[in-house]
C-alpha cells in the first residue's frame, strides 16, 4: 500500500524545484501593532529547514524532499 503524504506538513512547507523545502516563521500574521520593528524583522519568510528536520520530513512526505545536499 502507498504511504500517504502528511496533509498538515504539505500546507506548512514550500518545496522548491531543487527538492529543498522552506517554511515561514510564525508570529507575523496578526497583532503586529504590539510587536517592535526588530521583532517583526526577525520573522523572515522562506527560511530553509535544517538537516535533521529534512530527514524527518522526507519520511512524512515520501518522494517530495531530497535528503542530501544543503
């Protein structure tokens, strides 16, 4: 039987053509008036996932992510 991809993880990651994945940091959608400019600047979008996360996510999303490379 084929393993299904994790639907929640698919919504939170963007998979590039190269096979690497990026995610958006949290805490930048609402209530921004209460946060400083510095705090908002520290939440960039398109942050790459690290190596240990990549190995875990590759198991949850079969055939989507590359497990090697940077």
